[in-house]
C-alpha cells in the first residue's frame, strides 16, 4: 500500500496535471491571424515579420532599441501631487495610480532619458500606453518639460515618442493645462534652434494630438498608427457622414499632408539620426561604429546608466 501511495499515485497525478504555458508564449497578428513566437516578435522590435504589422511596443524596450547598445541615463522628473482633486469614479484616483504603478513598475506615463544615437547625443521621451493609456496628467507634463529642458541644457535634439488616449480626466483642468505648458516647452526648443522630432505611434489621440504631438519640426508616423483628435464614431455622428476605412491612419494623414513620413520601426533609429544630423549639421557615425564606441566606453557597473 505504501508503494502505491508513495510512487504510483504521484506519477499518475503528474501525468494528469495540466502543464502551465505562459500566456504570451505565442502572439496572434491582428491583421493576418498569424501566430508569432514572442521572442521572435521581440527580436524584430514587435513588428510581425510576415505582415509587417506594428504591435504596441513596451516603452522601456523602445528606449533600449533607440539608444546605442541599449545604454542610456534616466532623467529624474519632478514629483507632483498624486491626487490634486481628490477624484473618485468607480474607485479613488489615488488607488488607481497605485494599481498602475504596481502593475507597470513605473511612476507615471512618460519616461525621459538621454544617451547616444549613432554616436551623437540625444534626449528622448516615451509615453507608456500601459500606464493609464499614456494619458497626459501633471506628472506626464512635468516629465516632458524636464526632457525639453534637458535637451536645451545639453544642446541635443529632443525626440518625443507619443502614445496616448489624451488628457487624464481624473485631473480635470490641471491635466488640460499641460497642453499649453508643453507648447511653451516646444517654443523653448525652437528658440534654441534644437530639432524637435515627433514619432507618432499607435494610438496618438485627444489632447496630446492637439498639442505637442503636432508641433514637431518633423512628424514621423509608424505604419498603421491611429492618429487623430476625436474618435471615429464621434466624428461620424457629428458630420453625419461615413468616413473612409483608413481615416485617421498614419497613411491617410501622410496622403493629406498631416505627417511628413511613415517609417517602419526597424528603420526609425537611422531615419531620426539622419534627420537630426542634417538639422544639427553633424557628422553621423555608422551603426557599427556607434556600437563599438558604446562597448569601449561602458563598464559593467555603469552607475545609473540603464539597460532597462
């Protein structure tokens, strides 16, 4: 009996036990239904290899792929009041913030960093759609302004990767005030003669598209990105007309002169580097030279420089 209990039964349980498979092991392409192994997708910068569909890319991974060798310095952003209006909907706003901070490991929706891109100094900010839909609140506004001030202080181009559903309703008018504040920051870059490059990713809508997202010196959109102010349904109801199927897509905006170019994510770094090299009248290092320079310059304990 002991033999059955100690050996046979555990083996039977092991055979019957359902094996746990990670949920994100395979990812389905929304366009073609193709199943892509997540490691292959990550290696291809979250672009589905066969269809070319651009999946949403994690904010920190975008910084990794943008800066040489994935090496950059995080810029500390100013702290703001967590819940200035003591807002509550289905739950308290302060609890909602805590929930997203726990889920993402980030303080808010915008990350700012500086580093080298093909050997040249750059400052960049990325909106994290995973944090409350990349919504623009006081913390995000302060982070963007800090990035612009850092670019001015270091005489670097400023690159803004947008991904947002718009202003953060839980902060009311304080959220809307970030639109003119960031516009002042754009003007500050312009007065200093520094390039301001906006990369419009999916989606870029609402108050973000009505402010700093459409004030760049050059506007680059990722293929298939949704870019606009009000949603498609709202626009159709307002004008009482059926809109084109590709309305508010990156390609539609390019055709109508709202963006300067639509660029594949795999070519984004080189495109931005080339544009800023022209605007700043700098000589650009090749990607191989830049990678070599990073390997030589960076030590294993590179302080607060991060490989996120």
